[in-house]
C-alpha cells in the first residue's frame, strides 16, 4: 500500500469568515465547493497553488457549536520567508501566537498563528 494524503476535514462555525481567512490571508485557493443536502452541510476544499493536500472546511447548516478538540494538533504551511509572512499577516490583523523560533541548531524557523475558530497553524520557513 502506498498511501497518499488527500485532505484534512475541519468543522467551522462561519463558512464565509473561514474561507476568507484561508484564501485572502493565507493565500490558499478554493478548489471546489459542494452542498450536501442530506447532510445539511456545505464542504469547501482549499489547496495551495500546486494543488497539494487539501483542507476541507465543513459547515453544518443546523447552527451547531463545536469545541476545539484536544486531539487536534495543528496544520503546517510552508512559507518562503517567515518575517515577510509575519508582516503580511499583521496587515490582516493576525499575530503570531508562538514564535518565531528555530526547532534545532541549523533547523527551520517556525511560528504559530490561529485561524478564526482558534485552530493552530504552524508556519515553517522553507528556504
């Protein structure tokens, strides 16, 4: 078996707000959107420019609320320049929640932000 990671599903409270964050702030693109009538939900799939691993934002129309699960760690997104990313994110009102710092001597610089629902996103400098 040669597994291929396809997508990660995340339930969101406000679909428009979350899509705006992931597309306008983080620069992902909406790949496709599906309304599931029987499930009373809308799914939005987002990817990077290359179309790699997708994030599936799931919005349940019934207005249910969610708590951030303790089993969830974070998403990781590669950026070419962490300081430039910090400046761009600050313009959007997003601040680092942790970092930046180097994981190990000579290792990559990393920092963390949070999405509108409080989920953590790790930014890794990919030079």
